[in-house]
């Protein structure tokens, strides 16, 4: 069974640009969650999508948005990039969600560098 | 109240030693406490998890100790090996709400 895949793996952008990251969950998983990982803040929850609907949202500005398609693939978009957006962006999929005891399976992440 | 505080930030232990990573939480509504292990270049992976009605859980060389009254839980790695060198995250969650992660502990096991 293939794991969670994320593309691209590495990305370099400049301030003010926008970026779109993609995540393909494990087959059969309907929930996709996105996290930002930085050395100072650890793993911070961005949002979760389940069956194309945003079910939960973290405390990030509106520049961070996402969507999920009917095949459960998800994209995350960051507009007007800032230097502080440089981070590893992780996607996780699960059968039923990111809450409770639902096991999440993480992808390898997309390393975003904003210059 | 939604935070999970993890310590230490980094830890170096000799092979065969028992590294201990501690976490504390405030929200008593949390009812599931997983630990994730992350190797460089990889995403985190679930290692072991516990519910608050159990005081200890073992899986192989990994043990979670849980103190409900103190709102603390910890991960112990018995007979640690260089291959255990990784970043470890504790977390807490409850039904119908997002999971909260600690900031992580970078563990290095010396050969």
C-alpha cells in the first residue's frame, strides 16, 4: 500500500509570491490534515479536510488556505509569502480524521524556503 | 490551556541508557496521548499511544508512563540504540478536536 505522497519535496520562493503544495493520501483515507513544522514551534496544525469539507482549522492567517478534491487529494496554498513561512509542511492522512485516536500517517513533507 | 509542554528540547544518552522525555498538559478533556517518532527527511510516525485510564503502556522497548492527577506523561526507551536517534513528539487530542503536539525532543544515542 503506497504511503502519503507530497509534491514538490523542495521549493524556493521569494517574498510576496504564492505557492501551492500537493498531497495524495493513502488510498481509502478520506481525511487530510496539514501541519507546519519549524524548529522553534514544532508541529502546528493548519487545517483538516474530510470528504472535501474543511472540518477543523488552526490559528493561522487567511493567507493559508486549502482544499480537497473528490479523490481525497488535497492542496494547500499560501499567498503573499513572508520570510517566516519558511518551514517543512507536512500532510497527514487518516481514515476518519485528525482527532481522537485516529492514527495519522504523515508524508515526507515539502520544504519551503522563502527568500 | 490547549498547550502540550515537552521537555527536554534535546537529549544525549549513551547506548544502553534509558532516555526519558516528559510532557505536561492542562486541558483535562484530552483523552488520547500519542507519541510520534521522526527521522531526518521523513514525516512523523506513530510510535505508541495511551489513554488516561491506564497508568503505563509498553510496546517493545518503549514505555509510556501516565500520571493523570499531575497531568503529565513520559516516554522511556529501554536499552536505547543508535537507531533510536530521532526527534520525538508527544501529543494530546480529544474527540472532535484537532491534535496538539509538543515542540519535540531531539534524541541522540551515542554508540
